[in-house]
C-alpha cells in the first residue's frame, strides 16, 4: 500500500486502514479521524471529498484480509462515519455564522459565498464520492460498496438536513441578523477572508463532542441491503 504521509504522522489512508483492521468503534473513529484532519487543516467543505477518498483507500486495503460478513459490517460503519463527518462539518458552519452574528460580526462575502455553494451540493458530493470510490475495492467488496452507496442515496442521509440548516442561516442577511442579535451599542464588524474556516475549526475543537452526540441516533444504521 502507498501511504499518504504527513509531517505529523501516518497518512489518513493508513490511519483508516488501522481503524478498520482493529475493528472496534469503526464508525466513531472514522468520524473523529476525518473531522480532526478537517479541523487541523482548516479545510473547506468541498475538500471533505478528498479526505473521504483517502479513508476509502485505507478501508479497501484492510478489506483484503476481511471475510464477507466482517467486510460488510466494516463497510457500513465506514460509510456511516463519513456521513457523520460531512454532517458535523455542516453544523459547524451553521454554528460559526450564528455565533458571529450574536457578537455583531459577519464573515467575508467571499467566505459566505463559497460556503453556500459547498452546502448546496454537499449531499450530492457525498453520494457521488461513495459511488466513485467503489473501484478501490476488490470485486466482491466493490459490489457491496456500490449496493451500500445506492441504498444510502435512495434512503437519504442526514448530510442534506444539516446542510439545509446551515444554508438557512447563511441565506438570512448576515448583516441584518448580526445587527438584530448584537447588543445595541455594539458596532458591526466584518471578518477578513478566510476567517470562516478558522471559526468552523474552532467549533469542532471546542464543541465537537456536543455537536456530534445526537448523530449516533440519526445517521446511517447498519445496512441490510
């Protein structure tokens, strides 16, 4: 396997492979892995796709040593962990915009525009990434991954709901919302470009566990086909 390494340690694919091989709490650990890297690198929502592909690369390598039943369960958990991560990143966007507004602040128009564009297509990107990565697996596991991707798209995901909630906040006039939310004496300030990604990272750093706590009940359940 060709690992994608970084100065901070093993690549995401190698970490995902280890998680799947160990077989414990795969969903939770995949979610944490993706969000940790997303937060540390202050990535845009659209860049989640690259992280997801690296996770699938590691998963595919681990699947070479798994039997059919072990493999199916692991694939379901990996997909669920990815879904949780996409949804949590959307929620972090919403919370960052709401918190800024309560302080009489707003993010740069360029940041908000990119966030809106990413949020509009985020669930579709998630579905597409699941479909596109089937080729990473050997034949039998590839079929299971395709079936899982198709089932997820038919039944929907909580990525779409989280993205819509974030969009609803951003679509409100950020300046007007901020003026209404801030103290009467506060002056409205506009953050410089790039600050939204920093704020999103801060949300995942400081409130990540609370942000994600309810997702175990809402996300993908183990797929029966």
